[in-house]
């Protein structure tokens, strides 16, 4: 590809899947590190697998992120698919 063919800003999406409040401090560290690496055009998508309490903790802590709650059992593959759709 010729260098002139690249768009001025490349947009990226970071999808983080989670399900447990037990590791919330680790999740906060992960999300904070991801945000530091994003450009303004990028997006952070957090997918929570069937844990509304966890979603309620994440929402105010990361208001700029897109939060998706998977309501039905499905595991990691369903969470990843939710984040990429």
C-alpha cells in the first residue's frame, strides 16, 4: 500500500470481556491502561456476562466506554461476539 492511501486517523476498537466482581481492581487497571493507549477516534467496549452488579460498578467508573450486558448464559464466545457486533 502506498503511504498516501492511509486515512489520517485509524480507528480501533478495544473489546474487554468480563464477568466477575472479584477481579474488579484488576479490571480497572486493565481498562485504565487501555484508555491511555486509545486515540480520540478509538472506542472501548466492555462486555459484561450476566452480572448486573459488575455493570453497575463499571458504568460510573468508565462513562465514555460502551457497555454491553449479555443477559443470557453464553460464556466468552458470546461475549466476544457481542463486543464485535
